[in-house]
C-alpha cells in the first residue's frame, strides 16, 4: 500500500489572505479619510478646544 503525503506550502497569502489584506487596507484608508473630513469640518476654535490646529489634522488622522 502506498502512502501519499500532501505537502502544503502556506505563504500566508492565499486567496483569503490577500483578500483580507486588501480589505484591511481599504478599511484603514477609509478611517483616515473619515477622520480627516470630521476634523476639517471643525472651526479653528473647536480644534483649539481639543488641543489641535489645522496643521495637525493629517498627522492625527494617520495616527489612529
């Protein structure tokens, strides 16, 4: 009786692995976009109340 061993090479990037990485990237991009839009709608006084200025928006949006 012959035995056949199946060798599975798992690079972690199968179909679902690639799909989940793309989904994660799109989700992260959207979160940055939404955060930037929300902060951009605030007035300078409102930004100052939370300790930010307009120049901080990009950095803050990407940090979360």
